[in-house]
C-alpha cells in the first residue's frame, strides 16, 4: 500500500522539535566543509560540519583549530607559532598515531580558522 504523503504533510503542525540548531551568521564564515579525519579525536569527530573563515599566519590564535593549505597538504589541526613566526607547528587533538608537523609560514597558501562546528551524530 503506498504511503499517504499528503496526510503526513497535514500533520506537521502536530510535531514539536526536541531542540534547535543555531548556525553562525553568513558573514562569520566564508565556507564550510565536512571533516572526515580522525586526528582531532572527540573534539571534531568524523562527519562534523566545520565552518571556516579565511585568515593569515599573523592572525593565528595559538592552539586554535585551522585548515592549512600548502602545495603538498590540506589538513585540519591545532596551530602553534614557532619562534619568529617563520613556521607553524600543526598538532592533532588525538595524539595517538598522529605526528606533529612543522610547516614554513612561506609555504602556506591559504589558512582558515575554524569559527564553529556542528557535530552530526
């Protein structure tokens, strides 16, 4: 027997949400991506929707989460400035099995700060 779609639509006023999702304002984020990595552990589990704002090395907040784009890699990690801001250290929240990376600041083509994230469970 086929489903009665109109009956379901007519009953939508009887539904009430369990909660609400507040997303960042459009001007707070330049783009969004789904993160499917494992390096950020429970902080950003696989499948998390991550909202990004373009930034630069000079504006890095030490320990903040960033997407870093170089000629060789695109990765999401916590950033730490090295002495003199000549390079940045990229660390994973989940340290087991993930090595620390050091990238020269001049090799970074783009950098995006994680403004917000939505864990999709």
